[in-house]
C-alpha cells in the first residue's frame, strides 16, 4: 500500500470537500426546484382568485343596478297607487280607516266606526305594516 504524502492528503481533502459540496448543492437545487413549482402553483391560484373576485364584483355591481331599478319602479308604482287612491271618492272610508289605525285605534274600534268588516281592517293593518317596512328601508 503506497504511503500518502502531505500534498496527496491536501488533494484528497479538497476532492472530499468538492464531493460533499456537489451532494449538498444537488439537494439544495432539488429543493429549489420544488419551491419554484410551489411558487408557480400559488401564483396561478392567486390569479384564479383575482378573476373570481373580479367576476363577483361585476355581478354585484349588476345586481346593485338592477336592485336600484326595482326600488325606483316600486317607488313610482307606490306613488301612482296613492294618486289613484286619492282620486276615487269611494275610497274615503278606507282612507279614514287607515288614518284611524295610524292614530293608534284598535281594529275593533276602526271596524265599528268605519263600517268596514274586521277582516278589511286587519288587511289594512297588514298593508300599513308592509308599507311601513318598505318606507323604513327606503330613505327617500
């Protein structure tokens, strides 16, 4: 077996260090490739989410515009209904009953004073509640 001199030991040490460096660099490069794949996957997912958010925004804007249009139509119809009601003299009994209900009279009191049936007065009460809820939501 040949004897190694000092120069041979240095060369052997350098070769060993190079082999270790090569193995470590190979592992680091493999992990780098894995991370690169993950980053690409995350970027694609972010892009997909951005498109979803954009689509939701556009849909909500369209829905908001349609809702605004429906609310406007509802207000116009309500105004037209009120104008028609005020033009018909036969509706005076109902207007008086509505006013009495608005003033806090009970269903029985309104029914007796107006000559309307209890069912008609209850229906007026229900309509007042519905109109009250609609006008509370509508600030105009």
